[in-house]
C-alpha cells in the first residue's frame, strides 16, 4: 500500500463513516478520527485513531467532514490542531458545507505547504453508504485529478468547478434550494391533511408532477427526513447551510436576504413529521 493511497477521514458521523468505509472497500489505506470513543464505530473501530497528532502524521490526505466552521477550526488549528504539528497531511479536503469565504480563509491559514481542496457533497447518508454521492470540487486541477480515484470510490457524480472555494459556492447555493424544498414539502403536507389527503398520496402525486423535489421524492430513504428542528440535528445543519449562503453572497447584499431569512425562520419552526 503506497503512502499516496493513505487517507484519513476526520469526523466519522452519518456521512463521514460511510465515506471512510467506501474508501477502505476500494483499496485505500483508510483511517478515521473523531472525538467520540473508537468503540462507537462498529467494524471500523480498529481503524479509528484517537490521537490527533498520530492521525495527522499517518495520513497524507485528510478529508474533513466535521459540522461547521468552528469545528473545522478546532480540527485544523485549535483543540486537535492537525495542521500545527511537525508532521501534517500534505492535502486537506474540506467536505463540510462551509461558506466559500470561510474555505478561502482556511486555505490561506493552512499555508503554502498544504494543498486545500473544497469537496462538499450532496446525497444524504443513504447515498454515502451506496457510494453515489455528488461531489462539488474546488481546487488545483492537477491535485484534483490525483485524488479522483478517491472521489470516485465515494461518489457517482463529480464536478470540478474551479479554484478553491468554487465547490463551496456551488454547494451552499444547492443547499439553499434543498432547504427551501424541505420547508415547502412540510408546509404542503400540513396544508393538505385537513382535506383527507394522506401524506403518502400527496408525495406520490408530487413525484409525477411539478411539485417534485429531492426531499419529497426521497423522504422514505433520507435518514433525517422526519426530524423536527433542533440546533444539533440535521435540520439545524440546514439552518447553518442557509446562513452559509447568506455569508457567501456577502454584506454588499445586506437587506436583500428576505427569502433566505424566511427559509431560516421556517426551518426553526419545523416539528417532527409523524
């Protein structure tokens, strides 16, 4: 096994763990890192590294799948500090959904000796388990080509969109539409119920009509589809993603975020779907 094929996945949650498993199945020497005990990761537990310095030294490429900018800062420069030791990964792949402004700032902070590629993905945990995620990449074209076998092990559709930050820009735009779709479907289900229209019936009609959405079409396969809003769950991540879009378009558009603000407010009002 060559050093080039040794990859670490930091943040082995609902998306990160199946991504690591797909890489391992494809023949990559894959290691995981998470703040939770290794015993929580089932069959992958023997490949979980508890010491961040050991993780950073062992893995030439690290894919970060942590929740947000503060957790990314902790991983790279703060509590875990995998980019601050003498031995550090040569390539950092940011697969969290972050504002492109944050991605560019993190790449600058990482310095010239670390290649940063933003590679947010779409598809929910069920597609991570299938290895059919959609990746949106930003970064150096040569390094992206070198990592393409890894992306192909985890994803079914891979888009290289431009320099560092381009992938994140595409992802937050995509997730604004996804979040709006979640809100719209939930409101549609609630509005139709008093007329005796069952949720399954409405969703089936919408699948073959103009109301088709990714969320509505896949509601039975999306692990988090029936959640109500809580800051720490996936609906909370949707809220964070819309806020990342607002950050991406910048302060020059201040006062023009009425739609995005309404989506955030609606997400915060979502109750669990029975």
